[in-house]
């Protein structure tokens, strides 16, 4: 517990001098601790959400072929894992530690004082944690999760995890509506004290809750009970533009409060953009041409990088960067485009896309939700509705890349992409011009672009739902070499966190096969029929 306490105190984002002082002041007498104020607990909880996504995206991004290692035969490019390691276990820590009992403590302050919006936010963040964790791990500890009398815990399957998401979302909506009914405020000064996502805007929190419900409903697309109309209903109650996007503030003043993808932290140094994303952006996949065209998609200069010779290249599967020793043709870091926009680390706030030190930690976006809706309606057969949402999703992605969220701004005003360039792309060959020509591959691959860097977890969920179908994900290449324990099968689930589960909770793991060498190839509940 002592080490955990200090990890919370040193959480990587959000703390200004005033908020740090506020957190320290909750225990004015070290010999007689008092209950922490909800406004002091919420910032590190939100910081933990961004941290969980950031840390595990490094590995999940390799599974999804968002990027790959610069060196060949990396274990994650092989769709494997590192035994006896917590690598790719950060989201587990997020659900049970960063959120965990801290949300319970938040409620202990909020409920007696009738801070209903804090109660609502606690349930919303629990729902987000179950949804994100359930998609990665499948089996999770839900019913016994926060029972302080237990030392070991029994697991629940994915159906229980998914049901918990819906239950917590409904509670979140109930409490947020109660808060609004109580004081008739849309923006709450009380909630704003601790809220570094939406700064007390209750209406945006409600939209975020509906976005979680839309994701939960969409991810069950393979089941007989799938209801496309529910996805549409939730999406229509969710984000209406990029100003509603869910993201966490980063200050960028030093490494501890900087964006994970920025130059100061330099966490992308060992990764290289995938051939998949390069061919999506240079038009080869959408147009069927063998010749790349860098003038088609204006996002290309913002989100990926060209080599010194001006050519955009990416790694394929387990090959690494075959040109790594050639300074002219090697694939550079994403935030350090050698040919176009070299990024000086001494001026981090002049960077591009979300590679700034003070870029926000993005969790969900309007464009993503529109692609939820487009896919659901396409599967239903409502092609006109699907097409409208598809167009909305692409426009939202272009706007997001042009005006990325930064510091305290949920959406920026950089206008890195001109309106003329956006219009040209929307009328060009990479975007279908009618509902009758739209395909599922168009929807899913435009969504893949929109998720680039920040949304690797969702990209992997999509690929698994379609069993890595290269008719849909036309740029995905099955690794030439799979991890030996896979027995020739592709990866479908992440193992629970090693140091909490494989050390202390082995009998529970054994009950559902998590000790099997190929456990990570088992298909999770949410993608099964």
C-alpha cells in the first residue's frame, strides 16, 4: 500500500502547484488522517486512465500493426508476450489500482455531501475501465474486485464484465441527472475543481457515458443479440463534434506531466510506422494503385513521417526496418519527420498532431463514435445512414488532425490542414462518393486512420471482431513468424497482470486456462457468436 500511495502522488499528469497542494492538504494531521476530498482524488484517477492507455498501446499497437519494432522478430510483432513480466499489464493496474479503491474513496466523500456529479463521474470511469479492460483481458475480477476482506479473488467471464459496463453507465446517468436536477447547473464549479477531462461540464460527461454504451453495444456485433439500433441510439446521444472528445490534460512542463507521445518522453523512439498505415494514407489501398500518391490525404504529413529522401515507408510484420542502417532511407520516429518537419525537442509545443509535450491524453473521439454508428448501420443494411456516419467520421478525423487537443483545450485551433485540402480529400478517390459503393472495408480502414497512435486498443478490438480478415483490413499482414507458444494461431487476448495474478492468484487463473502457454490466442467473449 505504501508504494501505491506514492505512485498516486507522483502520477504523470494534471498537477499544477495548486492541485498538488490541494492533494497534500487532505491529510493535515499525519497522525489522524481524514477523508480525502473528491476533488483531490479525481485528478490522479484521470491521470491513471491516460497512463493505462499510453503504456499498453505500445504493445497493442504492434498487435494491431499500427506500428512495429525497428528491429526484426520482436516478440510483440510476433503476436507473443513476455513471460514473468508486467509488460502489457498497465490497464489491469489502471482498473484495480488507479481507479479501484480510489473511486470508492471518492464516493465516501461525495455521497454524504451529495456531490452527485462526482458520484456519477466515479461510475462513468468504472464503466470505462471495465469496457477497456474487458476488451483486453476478457476474464476479469468483477464481483469480488473491491472486497477488502479477500486476499485471492475469483474471475468472472466477459459477459459479466460487459454487463457491469452497462450497469455502471446507467448509474452514472442517473446520478448526473440528479446533480443537474438538484442545482440546475450544466457546468459545475464544484466538479471543475478536480476535473481535468471536462472541467465540470456535466453535459459532456453525459455524452461520454453514451459513447461508452455505444462502444459496448458495437463490440458485440458478432452475437445474435446484436442491435444496430442501440448503437445508433447511443451514438446519437453522444459526442456531436470534436469539442466533446474525452481526453486528459497534460501540462508539458516537465517529463512527469508530459504527454507520453511527446519528444521529452520519447516513448516512440523504438517504434516505426506500419506499412499498413502508410498504404492507407498514400492511397494505394483505397485506389488499388501500385504507385503512392502523397497529395491525396492531407493527414499524411501530420501523423506519420517521411524518410530523408522524402519517401514514406513502414515496417511489415516482424521484418523491422530493413533500411535501419541507411540514414537516407530508414524510417524515422513519428514525431521527427526528417524530410518535412524536423521536430526540435527544445521547442516541444511547436510539434505536430498529438506529438506535443502538452498534447492531451485522448480516450475517445467524435469520429470514433461516428464510425461505431456507420459500421452498425451498414451491418443492418441501412446504407444511407451508414454512409452519412462514415462521411461524418472522416470529416471529424480530418478536423481532429488539423486541430489536435492541447493543454486545456479539448480541441485546438491550429488549422494544420487547409479547408481546400480537406475538400479535395473528401471529393477524391480515397472516399466513397455514394452509399451504394460503400463497403465495410471503407468504414473500418478509415476508422483505423482516425485512431492512429491514441486508439490502438480500439483498432485491435476491431481486427479481432473480424478475425484479422484481410478483405476488411486490406493492409494487415499476418506475421511471417508467430511466437512459438501461439502454435500457429493469432493473438486474441492479453494475459492478466503478472505480479498481481500469476504470483498471488494462480488457482483462479487455472480455473479458466490462463496458465496454458497459448492462453493469449483464446478468443474473448465479446467477439464470439
